[in-house]
C-alpha cells in the first residue's frame, strides 16, 4: 500500500487555498471588485493541476505543479493589478476610482496566492506518495 | 530526491516568479508615473546642443531668493505659515459672544474638552500635505493656547487623549478612514464624569470645547446618520449635535462660568443646539499646519475676529431644497434592470440628481423665500419646506446665521457715500468707522437685488432676492478711526441667463425695472435694507427693520444685447438644454420658481425611468469621423520634421501663431504624440520637446515636498497645509486671497510643479459636501470674486493655477457618473459662474474636470462645456484635464463611462489625469489608424499644442537654454526590473530543460 508523501499534503494545501481563493473572489466580485474572467479560468485550471497531484506520482505530475504555479501567479498578480486603486485609496483615506473597503480583501488574496504558490512549489519538490 | 522532482520544483518556483515579475513589470510600467513620483526620479534630462554665451535661464524666480539658498527656503517656509495663520486670524467667524465672554483677556488656567481638541481635523482626506499632531511644524491647539498665555489642564488633556472616540472607521491598514458619520466622534458621559476631578477645583477660568465634522474625497457627510448610544433611535443629520456631545456640553455648562465652543468643521453644523450651553461660538473650519495660532490669538484677544461666513447656517441642515435629491440621499433611476440589460453596469449611470432647487442654493433660497414671505408673494409662507413639520415657513425658524455674518470685539458704522454708474460697472464708495473701543477690521459687503417682474415670471427667469455683488475689507482700524473703501461691481454679475431670449436661442439679459445696491453686515441685513427702501417693516414680517439709506436704487431698461457675445464675438446661446430632465421626459419634474414656492418646493425625491433615447447617450459612444477628414497617413506624414524649434524658443510664441506651434509639434514621431495627453503626478517627457515634470494637487495644499541639501544632507520639507477654503474665503480680504495664490505658486515653483490643481471653485450645494473644505463657498459670485486674485497671483509665479473640479462636482456620494439634471440658468449663474473668475477672467493655466455627468454626458465628454463655453464663449486657452481617468496600457474597450477616449477628445478635453502611460492617447492613435481618421490625429496635435503652451509658460523651462534638447532616460528601477525578468526567464528555461532531460534520461 502506498502512503501519502509530503508532496501530497502540500498539493492538498495548495488545492484548498485555490478553492478558498475562488470563493473569496466571488465575494470580492460581488462587492464590486474587478475580476477578469481569465482569472477564474486560470484558477480552475490550477485547481485541476493541483488535484492531479493528489493522485500520486504520475507522468504528468512534474508538469502539473509548474502549470499550477504559473496559473496561480497569473491570477494573483492580475487581481492585485485590478485592485491597485482599492489599496491606494485605502492608504490615502479617499474614494476616487477604486473601492477602498476592498483593500483588505486584496491583501488577503495576495497573501493566499503567494502561500498557494509556495505550497505547489514544495509539492513539486516533494514525493506525493511513498511505499508502505 | 529524484532529479526530476528537483527540476520540477525549481521550474515551478522560477516559472511562477517569472510570471509574477513579468506581470509585475507590466503593472509597474502602467503605473510608472506614480513610482517615479514616489522615488523622485525623472525620465528625462536636458542636453545643451550648442554651448552658447552664458545667459540667465532662471526665467521664473522666487521672491524669496535663489533656489539653492537655504536661507531663501527658510523665508519661504516662514511666509507659508504666516499666510496660514493670517487666514485663520481673518477667516474664523465669531458666531456668538454673549456677555462679551470673548476675548478671554484675563483667563489663565483653562480646561479644554472634546475629542477633537486632542485629535483635531487639520484637514480631511484628499490631495495635499497631510498634517497630524506629530507633523513637523504643526501647531496643535494646546501649543497655540499655551503660546497665547493660557495654562491648559494637562491631566484633563491627557485623559481625553487616552479615550477611544474616533471620526470614522479603521481601514484594513489600521488607519482612520472618514465615513461621514458623527456617531462615536465624542466620548460618552461616563468617560467625562470620570474626569471631573481634574477640573473640580482648578482650571476654572474658562472651558473650551471643540467639536469636529469631516467628510473626505469620495465621502459626503451623512444626511441620515445614527446617534450615539442612548440617543435618538431614528436617523439624525450628521451635522446635528449627537448625544455624547450634548452630554458633554451639559456637564461643562454645569461646571464653568465661561464656555467657548470651537467648530472644527467646514460643514455647517446645527449650531442652534449648541447655543443654550455656550457663551461664545467660534467657527474655525480646518486649521492646516498652524491655524490654531490664529484661533488662540482670537480667544486671547490679541487678534480681533473679522471673518464672515461664506455659507448659510440653517437651523436644520436638511431644510435646503438642494438636499432632497443629492448627497447620500441621491436616488437612482427606477428601471435599473432595464438600463443594465441595455448598456451594462460599467457606464456608472444608476444615480440621478435632479437639481430641483434651480438657482436657489444656500442664501439664495432662504433669503429669497424670506423676501417673498415679507412681500406676500409666491406662497412663500406655505408649509412646503418648513423645517420640523411646521405649518408655515418662517425665516427666523429656518436660519441661524446668514451668509456674510460674523461678529467682532468692536463695533463699526458703515455708510454708503455714493454710487456711480457707467456702462459696465457700478462703483460704490463706503466709509467705515470703528465706533468701539478696540482696533479691528471690517468688511463692507455689497449686495444687489435685480427685478423679478412679469417678464421674468413668464419666461421662467429666476432671481435671487439678494445676491453678493462685491466687497472690500478695511485695514486694521483703531478705535474711532475711519476708512473709505471703493468697491467696483461688474454689471455682468447682475445679468440673468434667459434660455428663452432671442427667440429661444438664449442669452444673458438685464431685466427691466428697479435695481438695488445694498450695504449690509450680512446678506440678510442687506436684504432688510432693500426691503426697507421698498417700504417694508417688521409689521410685514421682517426679522428687523432695515435701513433704507443703506440701499441705492436705480432703474434699467430691458437689455438682451449687452452680454449677447462672448470672446471674439461668439454668440452666447443655449448649450445645456439636454441637461434638463424635462428635455428627455416632458413635464417629468418641477424646478423651484419663486412664483410658487408651495407648488414647486421638492417635498419628495424625483425618480424616473430611463428611456431608450437617454440610453443612446448614456452608452457614451457618439464620435464619428467627420466628412472631409484627412486620412491618417496624410496627418502622419507631417511628423518627424525637424524645425529646430525648442521649448524655450516657444516661450514667447503666441497661440495665435498656429503655424509655428505646429512646426514645433511635428518634430515628434507619431508614437511620441500620445505622451502629450498624459497628466499624472509625474508627467512623461514628450519626445525631445519637453521634459518629465511633476504637478501639484490640492485646494488647500499643493502637496509635494521641497528637497534641499543642508550640511551635506538632503532634507525634505513638506509644503504647507493652509486653512480650509471656507476659512480663507471667509476673510473677505483680497490680500489674503492674493497671498494664498502667491504662496501656492511659490510652493509649486520650489517643488518643480508645472501646474497646481489648487483652486476649489465648486459650490457648497448642500451643507453635506465631503469636499466643502476644499471648495470656497455656497455663493457663485463669492467664488468668482475670491478666485480672481488667487489665480492671478499663482500664475505670476510660473507654476500655473488650475481650478477644479470643473464643473458641478458638488457631491462626493457616487460622484463617479452621477447624472445631474438642471436648468441652463442655474448652471450658468451657479456652477459656471463659480469658475468663471478663475478661468475666463484670471486666465488660469489649466482646469481639472470632474467625475459627474452634465445631463447624460460625462463632463469631460461635454462638447458644450469644453468647446462651446470654455474655448468659444470664454476664449480661454489653458489645458483641459480630466479628473482621475487613467487607462491601463492601451486599454480602451469603449466600456465604462471614462473609456470613450475619442468622444472625450472630440469634446475638447485634451489631457487625461493619472494616465501616466498615456493609454487614452495611444488608444486614439490606434483608432485613428484603424479607421483611417486623420481628424483624431489633428485633435491630438491640438492637445499637444495646449499642453506644450502651458509648459512653455511655466518654471519647467527654468535652466533651459534656447538650444537645450530633452533626452529621455530610463529610470534605474525599470532597468533592474528588466534584468530580473531576464534572469528569472533564463533560470526557468534552464530548469525546465533540465527537467525534460532528467525525464528523458530516466526513460532511457
């Protein structure tokens, strides 16, 4: 029987964070935050890649991690780029062309995105399964 | 660990970092102007191509000395703060002073109360230098009081400072963010009861209580606010006294013989609630860096207050007709679902503000209704609009302190000596005598009444019963001393816009009938003097008998020709018919007419369904290539022609020499042209024509800092934050206005700002405006008159003045895209008149537009405003800039009300604010190429000429010889960012290759 390796847990962590990110993005978008459709597509694709890592060591596993990392990086920077005015206006205490109340969510999304990238990177380095 | 996992891991790491750095680089380049501004780096340098004979290239010099002289900088800073203090000395208005409580000549040991005292609002959140208690060179209230000789109760002060009251909410970064509410802005009763021991037996000479109200950029004060815990259960106005404040006043009243209240609020609080607890009330607005020094001097009596209100203090802040459809209560269209289905949500068109008040803003409403009530006309005494559910409207119940009001520690006698008329002006000579015992300054306020007769009623030409016409302030008059003042009034200010004139073409008219020129201590007093001259007395319901001798009557025949033409003979005619809601939906709503107050006062909000015809305009797409337009290539072929002209050579070339200006611009490449449409905190260089430079922004501080080397070290000093604009305007002193203009210009000159968006000309349409602190007053004539000396002074410094937000930005709530409906008369005599002094008369170097819509069109996309009025009627040649409307890269998908770049350019707007990467300009070039439209290219050339013209008349040319060329340089951070991307790209590729290799090896 094969036991789950460290990579499995990192991949699982990355997948969970991606799901959390997707949920947060729906909330963020519902409050008026700008989210491009490509961000959702990228995150769903990243989630699929991360989920595939949970299946153990597969021929595609090495590439799935890379793709997940790249897509998550894309989504993270794109969201923060679209929310730059939220942050700028929050810092300056004004309301101009952004939604300063969403700055907190922007920080959170950036934080989760970066942790997710780290998790998938560690997952790429580590074994997804080990022999019993 | 297997090799493949190692390379997989590194590939993931570097590929992810590569994506982050690549996208980050794009993001950074899109926002390069902000980064450059923050880092203080320039994107250009000057190269002198011919070393000629040494000439002085400091075309714009500071009046304080050489820019490299530390002593000159010290003189500048001292002058900034002196200006700031003088504004408060002469702008703070004494509203109440029972039993001559002020000045506190003998008081020494005093107690200071109120959260605002320890945590004052020095300004509110918007552009400009931010001041807090800890800011360098800031003078706190306590410091100022102590400097004036008071001993402040330290234990009480420390106790209040340890409290938890706050104005606003903590944002995600733990900073206070203003929310327009007064709830929780003061400590509660139990908190202060715990501090009673600190003043039980000492510090009893006087109590000073300070209350604050703050809006902010993007945040109006709430019309429906919550009270403090234990207070009213329903909504109350944020400008009403809240429970904790009332409890505090009760406690202070019970413990002190002398209670002085300071109003640290540019918005008109409901002062009638404070009066029962106070002996004296002083309105101080926002003090800026050192305004508290002036406050303390007034309290002590070393300065005699001479400020006069520039806003009406109504009993109920909610009683003005303008309140009904505006601010935080702005309604939406009724059929939003239909609108969204047709044009989506990105056009920001949900909110509509029907300006039912017509011309009746501020005192023009209260005083006109009062006059009609006295004269028994227009159903003025009806219940509609009466506060607190009263059965009839009574002035005494509605207004606490009128426009122009302010007490002094002495008394003055003012008399009209003579009134002289000529074709264009009326000259009033007034003698002012100080009849009291102490020295003081007095303001001679001159108002006018113009006829409202059968013609005006029939043609719906509304008239305020009293309107400011001119003013002058005396020098410091010793007791018994007199001064004679001469006030010249432009007759144009007495003309009315009649949209039915000239068979419906519209135009300004001088009504037929009796005109009155009146002197008054405030607008109400002046109106009473007019009414007295007309034979009315208190028996008719007047609040006081007027003095007929203070009103001068003259007659005028009907004249619709005198102001028929504007600049260069252009006919002034209707331009804003589409801005009337009834244009789109006939008889949809009523504007107030003084002919029927009861029937037209807005007792309910106006909401309508948006129609298809309206949606056609709201989608923002209207530009079509004009017939006969040149091809793109025809215009493109004119570029890259070296004429040898440099920026300095253009500094004396008039705009009328179009040929030379075109030769100058056509030295650019087509790709360089869009840079001339980019305005940002750091504007980009335009080819090799003009360098990168910064701009100033803020109506009571232009922001920025002055960097100089002191003892080998770079020292940055923030430019001053002056008093809030209603305080400056409330000095009624042309010298103070000139001083503000000069100092802001000097601030800009020393900071290297080409232009300063520094003159706040919008109206205080209601008491709730979040940026009332930046805007001058509720009176368009006051703004017109006060702005002229300010702008002229700034323009002389070589750092341009630009008023904002042109025009009609009188609410912050949903200011982005809010649709404003109004009459042409109200717009021209109100919002436009408020800016006309700055722009047409004083010839500001630029303007910044606003976010709201005029009717259904974004103000920046209004051809009527930007081309017909500004360029044609006013003959103005400055730079027209949007408010913040940055485009990301070449983003221009024609969705979103600020993304219709071609329409905005075709309307006459030429710069996009915060568009440092000139996305709009690039999008227009792209469209010109795609649609083979040379007309758009020519409009871009026009924009470039306007921009370069402004630059060539500014301090940006300092240090440039006639042969100097601009060379663009890449900032170091951009180079490093590019290197980072390359390194990460190489690493990612290498790791990926190794991954593939390890896989192949394993397979083999």
